[in-house]
C-alpha cells in the first residue's frame, strides 16, 4: 500500500496546534478551577452573612410570636427563590419553613449560639439535578426572653452553575479558536520559513549531466542551512570531478583501444586484398598477436583498477626485505635500462609488511616509469627505509622538468605527458594509476615531486606494522 508523505509545514503546524491546545487548555482549566473556587467561597460567605444577619434580627425581637407574625420579612432576605430558610425550636417542627423544592435536611452540625459561624461549619450537598448546595445551621437567641431557636439556611448555587457553564463553553471556544488560528499562522510561517529549502530543491533540480556547474548560494542561505548548502556544494564538486574523470577515462579508453584495433583491421584488410605467402601471413599473425596482447594487458589493468576501487576485503601481508625486493626489481629491468645506458643505485634497509605480489607490481611500475622517462646515461636511484611512520620507498630519476600542476595528474588513468608520447615508450597510461590503487589497498599513499632541475621522485609510503 502506498504511503503518502506528509508536508513538513503541516507537521509543524499540527505540532504547534497541539502545544497551544495543551497550554490554553491548562490555562483555561486553571482559571475555571479558580473561578469555581471563588464563586463557592463567595456563596459560603453569603450564606454565613445571611445567617449572622438573622441572628442579629432575632436578638432585637422580643418573642417568637413576632417572628411568626412577619414571615415575609425573612423570605425577602433570601438570595434566590430556590434558597432555604428554616426557623425551629430544637426537636420541634419549624415555625418558619421556606423550602420551595421540599429538599430534605442534611445531617447538620448546629453552631452554638455563643460561637461565630466559620467556613468549616458549612455542609455541601447536591440537588436532585446535580446542582451544588451549601447548608449551614446555627442557634440564635431571641431578645430579652433568651429563648434559643435554630436557624437552618441553604443556598442553591444555580446562578454560579450558569456562570461556570458559560465560562466552560467560553474556554472550549477559546481553545478551539486558538488551535485553529495557531495552526493557520504556523502553517503560513513555516511555509515562508521553508522557502529557502524549496529554492535549494529547485536549484538542485536544475543540475544535469550537461550542467554540473550549478551550485547553491551559501552566502544568502539562512544560518541553519549554510552548512547543508556547503556540504551539498562539496558533494557536487566531487560528483563533477568524478564525472569529468569518467568522461576523460572513456575518451582515453576509446583512444587506447582504437589504435590496436585499427592496426589489426588495417593489416588484416591488406593481407586479404591479395594472395600472400605463408611467411607473410605468419608475420601479420605475429603482429596481430602483439596488438592482441596489448589489448589484453589494457583489459587486465582496467579490471584490476575496477576491482581495487570496490574491494573491501583485507589483503594478505607478509614480511618483505626491502633491499632484497629492490635488488630483484632492478635486476628484472636491467635489460631495458642498459639499452638507454641507465644504471641503478640502491640504498635500502629494513623490513615491511605488505602483499608481496602487489608490492612488487607497484614498485615495478614506478621503476619502469623512471627508466622510460629518465635521460639517457643517467642513474635511477632506489631507496627504502623504515621509520616510525612506516616504510618509505623512493624511486628517483633525472629527466624533463614536470610542472607542479602536472604532477597531481600523473596518477590519473590514461594520463601521459609529452614524454610518454615519444617513440620509445609504449605505455598505456595505467601504470601509475595501478600504483595508487595498490597503495590505497595497503592503506598507504603514493606521491610525486620534482625539483626545478628535473630530478623527479616517486614516494610510496606503506603504513607501520599493525
């Protein structure tokens, strides 16, 4: 089932709406509770004040008969039509009974006549419909007769319930309104805030293989996105460089393959144009074999480089005597060196851990490169030593001066300077690339340096023993 990704602006808006809902709801609940407490306290003091007022009135009267003669006086003193006021002698039916809804009396604690009424003396009850009620009972002394009666009063919190109900509805309306307004504002603000990301996405969409130079504007990006834009531009730089190298590699590969293939086709067409002798056919086949072997070497080298680029497997290493290895390699290339009157000078000592076959191939490629490009009649110097940073193999020769910018390209695949185009060498331009790949597999480095007088040195640094 396909899942639809939700907009980041919508997510942020919903998050802010949820936060506002919680915060406003908590504030509304707190205010509602405070209002409810304030209304209840106010109602309690009203009931207490009413009973105390009745106490004062009764104290000014002479007899109970005067109370019974004027019941309306006490009814008009009630705060609400549902309120209750009862006057009675202890243990007898009330002589004034204002109880419109005939609510039963709760088990009250009657406050003595000589004590003031406090909040703790009130009793809370509920009406049948759930509305709260506040009850209080107290004794009162009548005039000079000194007779004691009981006053029972109750306040039905109908008006307070209406106020709280309206307040509760207003709280909900406020919460819902705040959530909706916050969600809309958060969505609008987030959309504007994320506009730089949209611009970055639009800019990235313009990048194609034919337009790799486009870059994000880091200077005018928000501070939070400058690091992302810089990293993205750095990635594009790497991709552009890799893409250019791939194009160059493809062009160089086509160039390298075109020459031997053209030679094979040309010689074969010439031989097929007329009848030839067996010796002539044999000569052409030998020439074709040389070209085919050259193609095989190119294919083998390219395959090795491809495997080296993607290989994650550790290589097998063994102890190698550096001097012995350099002497073996010098002896192997002694033949082609003598043709150009080039001699080897070896200065080496110590041991290193490396893959013997790969190490010999890397050093051999550097040595044959030195023999090819060294000036005739000069010395190729081979040195190798071990220090705290690992083993270092240096191959130096004297030849044409190489510019600094060209030194950085010597290890590129199929790259060859003008000297490589001479009639002496048949290099395919992959030797130093293979050297760099082998050193990378060993966790080491390969570098080149050239002095102004034409002395060039290739340094292979192997890491120290694990």
